[in-house]
């Protein structure tokens, strides 16, 4: 029985580490989304991000890390909701996407 108890405690410790590490990565993703929206003159809606996927991926240094993808919504006019995403490798932002905004049509007088 002690082997089973030790395994259970190690599993709980690993889950606790994953949860705490995910909280820190989520905070970094919120900060990155907020900064990107502020620099582009956009409004970050709900002031939060939502986890979309978690998987193992190699970083720029070739090491395996957890890759988390977070989705968020922003608005450019205040009347619409557009989707953006943040890809995190560990606690570092790998890709930040605020989507494509439609280009207003050119008006001509003739």
C-alpha cells in the first residue's frame, strides 16, 4: 500500500504544479493581450483570455515545453466582437494574433 499512496501523492503534486504553472502562463497571456490591444487602439473585451488547447511543443531552443493557446475577444468599434489568440511556450509569448480587421471600402465620387 505505501507504493500506491506515494504514487497518489506524486500525481496530486504534479496536478498542483500544472495548475499553478497554468495560472502564471494565463496571467502572462492576459498581459500580452492587454498590451497588444492598447498598442493597436483596440478594446480587450471581458479583460480575460480562455484556454483553447494545451500540448507539448518544442520551443526555439529545441526543448519540449507546454504550449498553451488562449483565445480572447476584442473590439475595434465598441459594437462588435472579434477573436484574437495568444500562443504561449511556457510563460513566453510565441505568437499573438489580433486577427484581420476589414478594410473600409474606398469611396469614389464618380
